[in-house]
C-alpha cells in the first residue's frame, strides 16, 4: 500500500506568523571554497557571528520550528522502508544503533522510547530549527538551517506546543564563532519536501546500559528529509512550519509515523566515553574515578574494533541491587560484543568504528524569544527562592584541582536568611574559594560546552570579574558558573583576569579540564562557583556525584566544622 499524507484539521487559535527567506550563502566543501572571513560550515560559506543576541533578533523575523517527536523505527517495527538512509553503500537503509537498542532493550533498565518522550515533554530535550533560507511557497529553492538547543520561556503545556503555540529561546551554548554549532546548509525544497545535509546534529539519545540514562551525542554526516507545510491560524492543527505525518496503512504497526527522517552516524568513541564516565562514578563498588573502567581500540591486525573492561571495576556486588552500578559485572560480560554491531567505517580505515542511526521526527512551529541572561544586578546574592530545581547529578569534578590550593572557603550557598556569617540575612548563591597563591588554576566540573565568557562589572560591589558559564551535556537544563573575582575596580585588572581565562564561547570542555586562573590582588580575591538550573543558581549539593560532594564538604568543614554546603 502506498503511503498517504494525513490532512490537517481545524483549530481555533490566532497567531501572527512572518515567513522570511534570506539570501543564500555560497555552497562549499571546505574553507578553501570560501572568502575570508567566511568559513565552510554545514556545506555553505557562513560569515562570523560576533553577536549572538543580534543573530537572535534577526532570527525572530523568520520561521522557527521545534522537534516534538523522535521515533526509533527499529524499536517500533523493523522496516527499512520506514527509515532512513544508506550509510554503507549497499543500497539498503541503515540503522545500526536502532537495531542495537532493540537487541539490548531488556538490559537498558528503562524503555528508550519512554525516556526520549519524557525528555521532550518535560523540556529536558528542546531542539529548535532556525530556517535561515527556505522558499516561502515551499515549491522550489535552497534550504539552509541552523539547529539550536533551546529552553521554553513560557508555561505552555506540551500538548499546546505541538500545535505551534510555544515560546522558546536559544541556549547560548549552541553558538560558535559562525552561529549555530550544528548547521545543515546544503539542501533544497521541492514541492514541500525538504532534503538537506550538514556538519552535525546534536541530540539526546538513550545510552548503552547505564541504568536507562540518556546522553548527548553528535550525529555526524546528518541527513534530513521531511515533507513540510505551513499551518495557518484559524485553519490548521499545527501552526508555523510543520512536518506532515505519514499514514502507512492499516497493515502496519504503528500505522502513523512522523513525517521527518533524520539519519546520521554516532562514533563508538563518543558513546563509550559516556559509558566510561558513568561507571567511573560507581563509588559503591569502590571504583577509582580517576581511572578508566572501559578501554577500546581499532585493532589493525585483526581489523576489528575491540572493547573490554579494565581491572578498575571494583566489586559491583557491594552496590544496592537497584543501583545500575550493581550490573557492572554483567556489562563487562557483554561489552565485548558491541564492536561487532558497528556498521560504518567513518574514518575509512577498513575497520567499522561507528553506528548508523535512523530516526523519524515530528516538528511544529514555535515563537522565538530573546535569550535570557544569567548575570544580572542580583548576581551573587540571589533572592532567597532558589534552593534546587532538580536532582540530576551532573557535576563530576570539583572546581579546584587539589584542596591544598584553597586557603579557605569564605562563603557557601545560603538562601535561608539565617546564614552562618554576619549579617545572617546576606544571601549568597554559590561557593567562594579563596586560593593560597596568585594564578591558582580552576577546572570544569562537567563535560559540556562553554556558553559565555565575558568581562563583567559587578554593580553589587563595584569590581570587575571574568565570567565563564558552562552548560553540561549530562543535563541540558543544568550548568556551572565561574566568576573569577580579583576584587579590583581597575578595568586593567579585569582585562588581566580575562587574559588568564583558557576557554572561549562554543568550546567543548571535559570534566577536569583547565578553564582559567585567578588573578589575586589581595585576601578578598576569590573564585565564585555556582551550579545552575534553567539559568538560576541553585544549591549545588543534589547535582554533585558522591565523590565530589564528599570532597567539597570536607573542604568546607575543614575551617568551618558547623557549615553545611547549603543553608
């Protein structure tokens, strides 16, 4: 039976939409095809974007969509006609990762489909498509699209967002020097069918084992194909630029699938790194978190990709039976077979080292708002309301390399109005570390992306500081704040501090990576460190892995035995 498109139905909502196509950029294969300062990103020559906020202002004048549905065809009904693209050159659509998830489903600890559905519904996973070029009539023309992580800026429920009624903002961590880090700029639209490729497409997908965890991965060589239409106020069920669902007929299960097709390639190295990071934190098994749990390599002698556990697996039987760490012994017995499931030779060495991926997508229109700012006049004090917005532990390293480099902790997180200092109502929304000596080095506490680096004049104390914000991959709603505070009103000292920051906006960072050194001008100089949830600094403690929490609390109570981490 031939697929047929489902017609949209009427709804009674009124929204004003302003479609706008912009002049296309020159297509390219590498930077040599572009004229400086443009660079080749996602298949097109793209100019620098020095001001992300100005970019957003312009993006607000054109179409935006958001992904509200992600389906795994291999978990619903294995069917190469459903999804997606041929990555191995044999003429058959490939989905090696989906087939692996299907085979491993009983061992994952949670339903992968339910995990992703929940992340989409609760706002943990928000992907926004910025249609930088698209023919207004969808009949024929080039397509250029940027893909951003987003966050909801209103209280619209998931069901209404699917109708195109939501308001969203880009996350700053999605920006690089040339706009979005993820861009699909080589494509066309023909009679309502979008076909486009690019550099990468970052998504949150189920991890391997890890107790049903979800992880952020990069789909390389992404390909998107989607039948789309413009929904109009007072007439259509989906407002804005939306996918058109596919009805495969009553003989299929499910009968209805989402119209978009997204393919890509995930490297084993990236997925195994997530696994290794997760199991290193199994303190209950007495695992050494500084040593790897898994090791892997391309064996050129046998032309195979080999994966195994190291000797650093501790004793998983010491863990509670409900803890995923208790399954590490079973994982080690199975991890060796993962190499045989790899189906793509991305680096062309003759050894399969990656998985193909095939997904079905549904997206709907959305309204784009300006990006919120974290640093404002209330920085450092808070308002007494932000204790904790979540309990996901994503901080895997302390901000300091060793407690011997810290002279003392002068402030902890306190929003109670009964703080352990004078005056007790002087609130504080982070932890302040006073170093032993000048240019003390500090490090990232998570794997993630640098979303902000700036020189900031703090009106609360009249001093300049260098700010760094990191958005953490393990929890897209969470991040880390580093304020390097020399405590000087002299802007030249502020500029000196900026020269000692080691990261830039858009840089990927790993847990434990050096991000900057503190310029010390006197005994008040300190690093202010905070944990954020949805752009609000919250009590760090629920978000710290157990070894990090224990180490930090020991340091806090070294000089102040009665202090807790948060009051």
